[in-house]
C-alpha cells in the first residue's frame, strides 16, 4: 500500500514516450471540485491559518501605522538623505513589482506557450501578483511626501494649466504599474468567474449563496458564455504577455535613462524582467509549498509543478547571472573609470556584504536546482526560495543605494542607514501581502477548478490535452 | 422527474423549457449537433468547462470580440500619442532635459501601456457583456440538478420561446440524442426579479458614500464661525514659531528675538542712505548714487529683461505686453490686475529714488524685488527704465545728427 | 504510437539534389571570386570588401546560431510540437562548420595588423588612442582570432553532437537518446548564449572600439532568431512541396512557426528599442557615437526603414491567425524578414566604412551570392542521405497530432 502511494506521489519522472499526469491519483471532475472548494467551505476556522492571519494583520497594522506617522510627520522619518534620496521605499517598490511578475507570467505567457501545468498554480500566483502590486503601489506614493496631491500625476486640466511631464520615466511608471494592476485584476477576476459559480452552486448557507452569487454574475456555463469567455481569456493573455515585459522594463528605465554609473546600462530592461520573474517564482514556491500541504492540495499542485517552477527559477537565475557578468565585463571593457569604480565599490566597498550575499542568494544557491533532488524536495526548495527572496531584495538595494551612495563627486559620498520606520515599513508590507493572501486562500477558489478539469486525463475529449 | 412533466403539459405555471442532462462532454457534443440539425435557435449547452468544438457543433458564430479589442488598442495608442504631443509639445511647450518638444521615443512607453489598458478593458467588459452577464435569473437555476453544471454536469436547455418548442417532440429529440434525464422547467414568477432589499442597500450605500464629500464641500464654502476643515495640510502646521508669536522660554515672552543692541549682522551694514533707500533726508533723490556708465546701462538692460519683462513687457508699456500678463488675460484669470505702463506721465515724473523704492519694496500688486536684486543692480534697472522712458517719448532732437537721415516717416 | 513505417524513404532529399549542391558551391565560389576581383581594382587594401564580407559572414553565422538556439530550446522545454521540423534546424546548426572556413579572410585581415576592418587591430592606432590602449588585453589580434575560432568550434561541436544523437535515434528509436539530449541542452544553451554574446562584441561591437552596450549580445541573438525562423519557414514550405516533409507538417506547424516569427520580431523590436531609448535619453557622447551616423541622412532613412520593415509591418502583418496558417502569406513574411535581417546587419556594420551614406557596390551582391552559395551548397550536401525528419523521436506522433485551438 505504501509503495503504491509513493508511486502515485511522484509524477516528476521524465519519459519522452509519455507525458506525465498533472494530477496524482484517480481524479474526476467531482474530486477536483471537492478538494478545492472544501478549503473555503470548512466551517471551523483552521487554527494555523488563524494564527498566521493574526500575525499578518498585526504587521499590517504596523504598516499603516508607520504610513500614518510618515504622513503626519514628514518623510524625514525615513533614512533617505543626500546623496541617497532613493532608498528603502524604492527598493521595496521594485521588489514587490518584481514579485508581481510571476502571476501574469504563469497565467499569460505559459498559457501562450501551452504549458498546461500552469493550471494548478495560476490562480494563486495571480492573486499573489495583485497583492504584491498593491504593496508596490503604496511605496512610491508615500515616498514622494505629499501623498494627498498624488492626483497631480494624472493628466487633468487644472487651474495651473500644467501637464505631467511625459518625458520622465517616472510618469511612464505611473501608467505602466497602474495598467498592470488593472489588467492583472481583470484577468484574475475573469478567470475566477466560473469557479465562483461553482462555489455559489455548492453553497449551503444563504449568505454564501448571495455573496458568491453576486460575484459570479449569474454565470451558468452556457456555450455562448464559454465561447466569448475563452476568446477574451486568450486575448487578455496575449495582451498581458507584452505588458508584463513592459512593466519591469519601464521600472528599469527609472534608473537606466539616468547617467549614473551602475544605473545607466542598456541591458537593464531585459535583465530587470528576468530578475522579476526570478523573484516572483521564488515567492510562488514560498507560498505554495506550505499552502499545498496545509490545505490538502498535494494531488493538484504536484511535485511536477514545483519541479517546473524551480526549473524556471534556475533559468532566470542564469539570466540574472549573465547580466551581472556582462555588466562587469563591459564596465571593464568601456574603459570608463566611473563605471569600473562602481563595480569595484559594489564588491569591495563599504556595502560589499550586500553584494556578496546577493551573489550567493541569486547566483550560487539556485544552482542547487540542477539536482533533481533539490527541485523535488519541498523543504529544500522552500529554503532556496527564501534565499532568493532575500537576494532579489538585496539586488535592488545594491543597484539603488550602493550606486547612489558613491557617485561622481567624492565630496558628496555618504553612507545610507535605514531608520526603524524604514524597517517596520518593509516588514509591514509583508504583513499586508500575507494578510491578503491568507484571506484569498480561505475565501476564494485557490486553484482554477475549471482549468484543471480542462487538463484532466479524459480520453474521449481532445487527445492533445493530457500533456504536461 | 420527467414523468412529472408529462402529467401537466398545459397547466399553469407556464413551461420555461426543457433541461436535459448528458453523461459526458462527448455525448453533449453529439447531442448539440443533433439539436442544431433539428433547426432549433433558442437553446444552449451548459458545461463545467469549455468543450472544444461545441461552438462548431452548435453553429455559433465567431465572437466579434477580437475586433472590439483591436479597435480599443488602436484608440489607446492614438490617444496616448495625441495626449503626450499636445500636452508637452503644443499646449505647454517646455524643453526638459534637452528632449525635443514633440518627442516620439519618450512617448512610446505610454502609447504601449494605454493601448494595452484600453484593449484589456475592452476584452474584459466585452467578455462579460457579450456573455450576457450579469444575469440575475435564468430558468435553469431552478433545477436542483443544475447545480451540478458547475461541477461535473453536462446539460442542454431548450427554451420554450423557440418556435419549434413542443414538449413531447422536444422530449423525444433530447432522449434520442442520448439524454440521461430530461426535466421540464416552469417559469417562476419570482425568478429574474431583484429583491427589493437590494435596492435599499444600494441606495443607503450611495448616500453614505456621498456624505463625506458633501460635508467637506459644505464646510469649505461660505462663511463659518469655526475654522474650515483643513484637509490638505501642505506643511501648514509645523512645530515652529511664527513671527510675533509668544514663547515662555524668554523673559520678554517673545519668540522673535530682537537684534543684539549696538550690533549689525554681517553684510547688512547699509550706511549709504542714497544707495540703499533712494532717499536723502526723507526726500526722493533725483540723482544716481554712482556715475552712470554704458556698462551700467547694459547691466540694467539685462536685469530688466530678467526681472521686469514678464509683466511690463520688453519696452515697458505694461498691459498684455508681458508674457505672464498675456497668459493670465488669455486664461481670463479673475484676479489679475494689468501691470502699469512705465511711460505714463506720472511714472516719468517720478524721481529716480522713488523708482528705486518701488523696485525694492513693490507697490500695489507689484511684488517687492529688493530681496532678489542687489542695490547696484536695482539702480542699473532704474537707469535702463529711464532710457526706455526717453525712447518712448523721444523727439527728433534726441536723434544724433549723423543718423537722422536713416529715419523713415511713419504714416499716422 | 510509432506508426512510422513507410515514411522513412520519403523524408530523404531527392537524389538530384547532389548536383544542385555542387552547382551551388561552384556558383558560390565564383561569386566570391567576382567580388574579390571587383574589389581588387578599388585599391583600398580590401577595406570595402572586408566590411561587406563581415556583413554576410555575420548573416550566415546567425542563421546557424539561431538554429542551434532553437534546437537547444526545444530540448530544454521538452517540446513536442516542433519535432518534425527539428531536423532541419539540427542540419542548419551543424552547417556552422562552413563558417569556420569562411572565417579565414577575417582572421587574416586582423592578423595582418593593418586595422583595415577593426581599427584596434593596427598597433599604431592602439598606441595613439588611450581608450583603445586600455582594452589591449582583450582587443588584440591573436586573442581575437583564438576567441573567434573557439566560438565557432564550440558551436560546431555542440551542433554536431546533437545531430549525431538525433540521427542515431532515427535508426534505434531509442527514447534514452532524447533524455541524453535533454540533459545536455541546458548547459549547452548557457555556453551558446555566452559565446554568442562575446562573438557579437568581437565581430560587430568592436568595429567601434570606443563604443559599448551591454545589451548588444541579446540584440544579435534576437536578430539571429528572427533570421533562422524565417529561413526554417521557407525551407519547410519548399520541402513540403518537394516531398521530404509532405505529411510531416500541418497547418499547425506553420501556425506555431508563425507565432515564433511574430515573437522574434517583437523581441527584436523590444531589444532594439531598449538600446536606442536608453542611449538616446541619457545622451552621453561616447555612447551616442554609435547612433550618430545612423540618426540622419541616408543611414537615418535606413534606420526608419528597419523600424517599419523589421518591426511595425511584420508585427501587424503576422498578428492575425490566418496569415500564420496560410503558407503563401507566411512565406512572404519569412522572405521579407530574412531580407530585413540582412539589412539589419548591413546597417550594423557598414557605417563603420562610411558614416555618411550606405556605400552600395556591385561586389555586395557578389559577396552575398558567393557566401550564400557556399553555405547552401554545403547545407544540401550535409542533407544528402539523411532523413529530414527525426523519425525515431518518441514525440513525433505528438507533433503530428497537435492542434491549435
């Protein structure tokens, strides 16, 4: 019995003659629906979930508390000071936006690439994307100081007769990040409508029936609905794919159009995109490894899914390493003394530890994923993913803070140190992120039920659909 | 279940349609083809996931959504380009960081983003609207069996308002197409009607949402005995002493400290009354404190160009000749007062000391510029203003003899 | 699953093609000779000829590199849809060995130390220019030739290994060979991208020894991918008509190749625009030097032409479903983009010869026909007696069954 169970648990073997199943065990439409809906239908509050929620909510309170303190007191409460005028808030912004890239990548790009293993993890990754983008959007807002005039960024006719400066990459950012948020949210919600209808139809209480009924918009799964729905889903995927590339490219131009050595280099757009995907997938692993175990979804979010996610992490880690290496080589090749200095300063300057820790987390540790054992052992991949989260945060720190702290003018050099508020805000943003994610896990369908049904082994429906 | 339907084929409530369940997607597809072949138009297929080929089996026309999305994308791109070029290049042309006014490369990111945004909104709204959503009620929802349609049930619904609808033959059609079960659905009067409570909830929510802005507007307009609500702080209230405020720290209770007796701050010694005030013994001076030179005149011309032309114009005729004034008039700013001409009789008759004083301290709506312009430069401006005044009221005698021949007569 | 019997004979090139290969080789050599003869009269120490030669050298190398990149990517992704067109890519990739021979004139010119092609290769230039002097450790004739030969050998060996395993699988139908290729490919892919990057730095970027751009390797890779997919589409269409690929490819393959072409075009545009925008915006003199000659005048028109022809038009033209599934329209865009890819390389190289205007000459045509003849002749020779479809691949049936929806 145990051996049989073991054989069923492992669908990671690669057999060129047969595509591996994407679900474990004999699954039917009904069992898939059951195992996903059960998480939201459990009457008793799961204890560990509740404890996690309380901790996250407390951190969220800290987050909004520090934001209130910052607004009422002024941005002097942050450590930002000449010459490091962009520090923790922008580091956090880029970090969270990066995290937010995995969801759309899984939903859109893997959809276009017909990677059917995406179906089990795309919903939670999209949710993660939206929550990460919410965290990201907060930081540049509060960092600018007078948050109450944030509407000045919108091009509206005003009594000053002024318009935003569209030649600034910061304005591109406003458009890119907001577009990304709206498109991700629409994509997420659209994808969820049929599953919300499932929750509505299974509801036993009137309240649940009303709420999910309202959210499902009266979906009845008619062929006419499915036809236009699938078309829209494909179109949104096709739109979201270049969008996801553009967003982090635009974020990279915040730095790369400047003339500051360490910021201005032409590989930044694709390098930032790869880094974003890297960090996003690390966050997917960080969230999904515990979630699939805790909510009993191991047969849907299988080791094969995690194996694939880890392979993508390995690939993007290599791209990031490539960018580091090419930047280093070109810094030497350019013969430009400031370019050379910036890289020496990163590696051997006062912030050298951040650089080496970054290299260890982003380049060296993920190389363990060459070993299949590391790709398929949950606790190992969880630890590596945590390291990558740290490493990618440090990468933005190295780019932003370390470059700024020593620029062209040695007389202008200074060290940057975060204040307690800086640190609390970073922790608080994690609180907000996890709070939203925990609520999502408990009250919304965590796995795209209809999409998983779509890829269930089903002989008589399309033959081509049972592949990995 | 279906036997029940047979018993009362014509009794009220009226029949909404027939709902048939099928065992598998494959059976559903075959049945859909059969129903289509029978010529039905008011019917649909329901399944927990999209079944490929069902739209072909049903004879559904391709959805127009892609064209909608393409149109929205084009609108977004064109809109973004027009917006950026017009706002930054035409309506308020301002060179920033050496970029051209009509700057195409920098317009590309927002063109792309706005195109994607509008296209995605079109896809989203299109999917919902063309899918007939939101849909409050539908006869199928009244079948207890239909709750399986979002789990593992495959259904065909034949609506009673189809021209071909006839309960017995329709039943037979579905049976022969392989239905596992067929159910007759009645029209429920309550279906499709939104409960009244929902309207009340919505109305209350709208009223509640409107309250704060209404209150704020009310408090911010019209005279009130209490201070207005100060929504936007803008660093208006800071932990600092304002001028003339009290402080318990000092014996005299004043926060503003007087200068120490018998001292003058460094660089503030302004002993030369003529140079710094334009007065001697409380009388406007009529001479310059320094010897006017060509260099001083040139300096005055340059400083005048920097500090005075925006309001008084290049020649000093005031009105709308300055760019600030012209813009204010063009925009019909209600509080704008036209700057005076420097060539009126009264200004021309002012002694130079008074002109100097006006530049230093301002007059009426003209701001004081003493803090921005050093005294020597203010005198230089006065000199240039005098020259301007003379130029506008010149006679033939003012023109040197040798170049008089170059003058052209002006037609009146 | 493996109903491959009977298909084996049909997937070979017709016997008559041996003559065609020889004829192409002869035409190729003759073309080169004509180009050389024309250029001999110019008396500029082969300066023009070398520039023109470099354009074509980079062009044909990029086709093989794109093929190698494609093959490795298919193995890394364990792709099923592409199996029936993968053999063409394997053969194209292995054809890179021709470029090893064709590299000789470039090596000779660099080793001659005249700086006719690369200014840094002349010792007196390097001595007089502090910026170049600093790079001597990297930019010196010997190291350049060693590196270049190294890249070409690495590519050749990689491609040869993959082709061999794949050919062996034709006989044995052994699924373990697929596993070997899949295990080999990730590392080979990394090696390819790194060598390709440095090759682009050496061959193209160092034409302006003062100039640098970190994205340049990706730019060359993007162009190579577009050029290769375009060529693969043309070959597939021709071979489907001629016989070897009949019944091996369906409209679905064209649809997917069309998608890849579209993706390649978009990627090229993205990379090209990123590089341009960042350099244009920051406006640092030593960086804008590369765009300066391409920004106005006749070169400026060519830049705009690339923007339209290499990005905007094919992007719109390939967006819908039907132009990708229709062989005629897809072939049109493939030929179009192959031409554009050549123009892109011409635009990358030739301003080094004449920064004011494109110096078209008759020898350009002879050089292109010459190198093309040699490259294609060798390719056809390579194809002889070999199945143009990996008959033994375990995923071949999947490729045939596949349906886009």
